[in-house]
C-alpha cells in the first residue's frame, strides 16, 4: 500500500536581506503511512514546526516535493490546492489562542463543517456537530460555552473536533499537549490514539516530549538545525540510537526510576546559526566524535539497519543499547519501577 504523505528533499529558506538567508528546513525526506504516527522531535529551532506548516501549505516550501496519495502538491496554486485542504488538517500548540473567543464551542465547530459542506442542510450539519462532540468527549451543553469557560484540555478537544469537521485523513499535531497539565495531557493522548484507531487517521506528531512520542508514534524522525539526522522505528531509535545528537537528546530524559537513569551526555557549545549555513555536518561543531570529514562534507541519510536511517559518517561504530523504555513501561504496568506516564525531556546543553 502506498504511503499517504511523502516528503522528498524539502527545503524552506527565509531571505533576510543583505544577501543573508535563514535555512529553516534543509533537504528533509520522510513518509507517513495510512493509520501511522510519525513523531518529529528535536530542540527548539530545529525546524519541526516549519516542516508541518510546509506540509499543510500554510507557508510555501522553497524546494522539494510533497506527495499526498502520490499526487504532487508542493507547487500547486492555492486554487488547485483547495481540494486537498479538507484532507489535511492541524491541531495547534495553544488551544485557547487557536480558538475565536467571540464564538461558542458549537459555532466554532459548525463554522468548519459549513465551510466544506455545501449542502446547506442545517439539520445535517447540527447532527455532525453532535457526533463530533461525542467523538472528542465533549458534553452537548458544553457546545454553548465560550473558550474562556473551558479548561485547557477541553479547549484542545474543541480544536481536535474542529480538525475532524472536514473528515481529514492526515493531521499535523504541533505540540498538542505541551500547554496542558499532566492529567489533561494523558487524556488527550489517549483520545488521539482512539480516534486514530476508529477513523484510520495518519499523524505527524511534533513534540519536545520524548516519552509521549515513544508512547504514540510508530516511527520517529530526529531533527537538528533543519536536517533529519536519524529516522526509524521508535523502538529502534530510542533503544539503539546511532547519531550522537539523538544519544544526547535521549540521555536527558528524566525517567521515574532513578536507578535506570544514565549519565546525561552534555553537549558543548551553542547551536550554530542557521543563517548562510555551509554544506557540512550541522552537528560537527558540537559533536564529541566529529572527524575532519564531518567539517568538510554533508553526511547523507543512509540506512544502517532495517528501516533505520542515520546521517552520520561514524554511525556504524556505535552499537551500544540505551535504556529500554518499553521494558520500563511494561514493568510499571506490572507494579515495578517503570512508568507509563509521558515525561518531559531535558535539553542537552553545555556543562
């Protein structure tokens, strides 16, 4: 079965004037299958949100291909792209800021339903509103409330219902739980998983929260300075990371069991400026194992194991396994020291 969404050599540059160019996304490629979740992780400024916005054509890509069901959509006119918009939706980071405070919850969702349902049948649209409210577990009486009268988790449910109003197949989830308290976060994650099972949805899940990504995503892509440096099945990437940046990122996760915590791999120096980047390894200036070749060439993203790709000239040299978070989660369910709760990841910095 072909992939639902594919990205090939995606580039997004922002001209700054005076000959300066900020490269936010640089030669990014990945695919997302039907009913699959791809996690997209990395530090702030790595280009994750820009990738998601390019996929939805909220901003225009500079170069590269975006395929939806094998149709090339990256360079369609806005008029030609309109037929794809209902199929591709987004849920944003701040639920309150993404909702119109002047509209009730019901009117917010009805607005999206009516925009794409040209039948004009108000009864049919109202029935769909009630069905969506039931899907995201909102009570009928909450449809008469304004966003300010809801909790953060309830606001995000409204955002999810609005995204579902057009019957999409693909949803970009841009940090959908980062502004929520732990209980609401867990409830929203479980809701997203349930909706995916019921509706066959595909997700691009953008997040800093590595434990949540481990829980929800079948595959994960790690971004650094606009590049995908590692891509593979979640278990493979999380338990046997091959790129030194991925290793540092995972080592900063705080596990519930202190005995299971490894030593944090602190990275020296700051992230280089994305302005006028040279064509070399973007991680070379901070990498503890960089060699001269890293400072002269751009490492390609190559397969080093089954469905596991790494952009590193020395990826074959490191075979050691990391903490198996999947086993820890299972131990937690069985009353051991592990945890099934998503936990925030730290950012590996200079020590």
